[in-house]
C-alpha cells in the first residue's frame, strides 16, 4: 500500500472515526484504525464493537486530487499515536507506505515516522444492515432532537436499557424519549415517511458522539434500522450503533394530562433564578430548591445551605391558574431542561406536591419534560 494524501482531509476523517475508539477494549486490533486503499480513495474504520464509524476520502473532490494512489492495500495503525501524529505533521501532504510485515512509514516534509502496523485481516467485519428500513431526516432536526432528550438518559449501568434513547416512527411521527426514572424528556417531529419503526433504543453516549459528526445544516441524514444495528449515513461517514437489548419501560401512565396548578414563566428569567439558587443548593450536595406559587402571580424560588446561607428569588408569572403550590425539586434537573428549551416562555404543570412536574415550551407542543419532586421535612 502506498499513497499520497492531503493532510486536512485525512485528519478530518481520523477525527470522525476515532470517536469509536475505546481505551477499555480488551481486543488489541480494536485499539487501531483500519485503512483500506483502493483506486477510488481511502476508507478509515474504527470500532469498539458497540459502535463502528467509517469515513471515506474519495480520490478526487470537485476535480481536485485528494489521494494519489500508487499501490492499493490495507493496514491497521495504532489509533492513539496515529491520531496525534497526523495532526502535527508539518506539510499539507502526507505520504503513507506499508512495507513487509505491515511496518508503515508516514512522511510529511522532512518528518518521517515509522509505525508498527497490524494485520487488517484480523479486523472485525462491518455489521450487515439491510436498506429496507431506511428514513431520511434533516441533520439539524436530528441534532436538536438528540440534544433535547440525551441529557435524561441514566448513567447507571445496572439498567442498561435506560442508558439509551428510545426511538419510534409511527404514523409519520418520529419520537425520541429518554428517562433515568427521576426525570424524562421526549420530543417528536413529523416526517414524510410511511414506514414504521418500533422501540429502537440507542445508547445516549453513542448519540452524543454522533451529534459531533452531524454538520449544522439541513443536509439529509439517512437512518437505516436493522434487527440489532442502526446505521446513520452522514455524508462520507457511516456511523453504526448496536441497538440496546431489553424492553424500555412504558412511561405513558406517569405523565399527567390535567393539572391543579399551572404556570407560564419567562424562560430566561426562570433560568437565571434557578441558576443562582443552584449555586447554594449544590453546596448541600442535594441540588434541592423550593418553588412557591400563590394566586397573586408571584413565584418564589428558594435554596438554603447550612454553611453558607440562603438564596431567595422572586419572579412574576406571565400567567398562573389553579391552587397555590409549594414544591421541592432537583435544580440541576430543571436547569438541564431549561438549557435545551428555545421558547421564550415555558408552561409548568403541577398535580400535587409529590406528583410529577411537567414542563413544556409554550410554542412547541411536540416537546415534554418531566421531573419528579422531592419530599422535604419543611
């Protein structure tokens, strides 16, 4: 194998695929990035078994030569070193040559690196994914939907299914939902697709890495769902993820539809007030703040730290209906919600001091957030 390749394109592809490299792997070959060279260009692959990312660099791009191929072939190079060395090479062009025994020479300008390569035949094959169950979604929409739900996945590996985001597509409505049993986030959007996808759960961590690859535009992302895998096609990048095993809990019964107290608040003002209260609440390592709303339209937010003092915030509600309420909740959970809401105003519904708190953006009926309250002694 022998090629000359533009450094920027190679570095960009390496940055994409390296997101699939895990330091915890016990399979030596998976600590490397596989390079496959044909006369059409170079394909890079990285995997941690759960996730596989593949990026292709075409030989030419808009008539400009990107890869000059002198000899086709394959090699697996140690990812940790390969990622860093390519980034730091001095010239715009990189020459890579694989010799006998997969010994690899990487050269740029007057810099020359000898790297010990591995046999590509030992690298696992890509997952088999049939294109029958494929949908097309604008990249910006996918990014927003993942961002709106991913923060609610569980960090507790004892319930693996809850570390993922549940996907479904029914009657043209794509829905994403995540919960860690203390909070819940869901969002949905209409698509012009006539296929149905039921209960596909994808790791929240994996989706976070996917979001770093998807560009900030409306370029269509193709999503292909198979029995145990889902494939995201992002330009020249293929992103495979294993579907999590298990049954996602039915959350529909815990979401109230009628409320005893309802508030409409300015999102920015509420965020700033909760943020200040959180500063003290986190000192107690509980993150608990108390909210009180009375019939006169005033909302009071309070947090206390025995070693520091007290924060009291007062807000005027845009609208308030129903009974007075006094309730405690995790301020970090509320801030996580407020950070992903783009609406100027939010609706908060209460059905009692120990019942779920429901938060919705006023101008987005497709998103819903739930936080369970805390019981406090006072």
